């Protein structure tokens, strides 16, 4: 699943430069938070359970005004185009 929008939350979580569990500096880790939340909601709701809404609790979100446009990669860097 993918997010089709993101309003008021940080859509990307950039962890480059942060230490990993072993203490090594992460070089390329940028998490698409909006997509991950969409996937978690799908798992929680179930494909055939006919639950149109899922409430996700406990996620430590960060406010942002950027929106989902940050999820779109420029065509020169996109591996799938």
C-alpha cells in the first residue's frame, strides 16, 4: 500500500547520519512514513474484513506543512521510470 496524501505530518523521516543499532552511521535511510502508516493500517484492518477505517495509535509523528509532494522523486533519480 502507498499513501495518496499526507496532511500535517512529516511524510519522510530522514535518518541519514543517525547511528544504527550497532552504532554505525546510517548513509541512506529515509523512511516514507506516510506509506508505512498506510501499510500498517492495511495490516490492522485486513483486506477482506470490510473495515473502512483503522485508528493507528502510538506513532510519534512530527508536524509538517510539506505534504505528500516530498514523496515524489525527480524522474532522473527514479529507478522505476
